[in-house]
């Protein structure tokens, strides 16, 4: 499995911890995020993640910014991306089971690091249910 990860300055600490978690699970990581805390523009780091997901170069993506909103909005501009902004494990589970979310957006300023790590585990371990949810997913792209 290969995961693309991207973050702005608000998500650097979380990204580094998440990369550690992923590597401990023998998951390959494509790191598109900043490694610093100086102010940067999140789209510069989110677009490469979303492109890799949309192009099938990675299995899933994780993006992190202060609120998670800007990153999620940016990622969802890409066809084939279903990015879910999540703030607890239950939302992550539903995003995977019902929406087949392929990118997880985390709001670093509103969740703790332990919460973020648990949410990433849920994102990786939860399968899409398909069935009635499949037809809904097929209706998401603009015509």
C-alpha cells in the first residue's frame, strides 16, 4: 500500500507522527507536505496528493491543515477524489463505509494528535460497503 500525504504549516507535527505510524505498518509514503512551521499555502501541498490519488499512483491520501476545510476543498476539485473532512473516528468510519473516501482531511487545530492517529488507523482499516452506496458515489462527479 502507498499513501500520499500533504500538509501546511499547521499540520507538520501531525504529518511527521502519521508518517511514523504508516511506516510502522510497512506502508510506503509519498510526502508532499512542508516539514517546517513557516506559513505556506496549503494548495501547493494538497494538489500533488489529490493528483496522485486521482491518477491511481497511490491507494489513498491524507491531508492536514489548520481547519481541514481549505485542504478538503482543494482536494475535491480533482475528479476521482472523494475527500472527507473528519473530526472523529465515527465520521471517518462512515466516510469510508458509505462514501468510499479516498482522501482523509484532518483539522490539526481542532483534534489532538492521539485522535488524529486513531482516525488514520480507522481510515486505513475500514472498507467501503458498496451496495446502495455505490450508486450514490457514481452520482458525485459533475456531468
